[in-house]
C-alpha cells in the first residue's frame, strides 16, 4: 500500500485544488458583465445569430462524429493486434482481415450514401 501513497496524495491534492478553484471563483472574480462578454466568440468574426434555446446542429456534424468514432475504434483494435501479431499466427491474420473488410464495407456504404460530403 505504501507504493500507492504518493499517487493517493496527488489525487487528493488535485481534487482539493479543483474543488477549491470552482468554489472560490464566483466570490473572487469580477462581476462586470456587458454584451461583449456574454456573446459567443467565433474566431474573431461577428457571431451568427442563434435562437435563445441554443439552436440545432445539422445532422452532418453528428454523423461525422460517429464515423470518426467508428474508424477510431478500428485503429484502437489494430494496436494490440500489431503487438501480438507473432503470437496469434495465421488465426490473428485472418481475423484482422475480416475485421478490416467489415469496416471497409461500412466505409464504402457511407461513401456511396454521400455521408462524407459537406454540401
């Protein structure tokens, strides 16, 4: 247990600092609000008007995020396979080819349905 003591002390210090910072910030910060501070910041250009409730994002953003997650998960599965490639032998090679083919079929489907187009 003594090996974990520095990690636990660091975790307690980090949690204490985070709680302290969030708790004390409203009392110590300035309270001078104006229109410019309340506006959304969009890379230095004039922000586009948004509805009061926040507005809805186009579906293409969510689809792009889901596609990123699918292909990111594929890469995550490729790393352990590459590390243990020698031990898996031909079985590992066949399984990885099937996995990559499955993901490529999904990619071809999305491409054919124009899921990657921004227009």
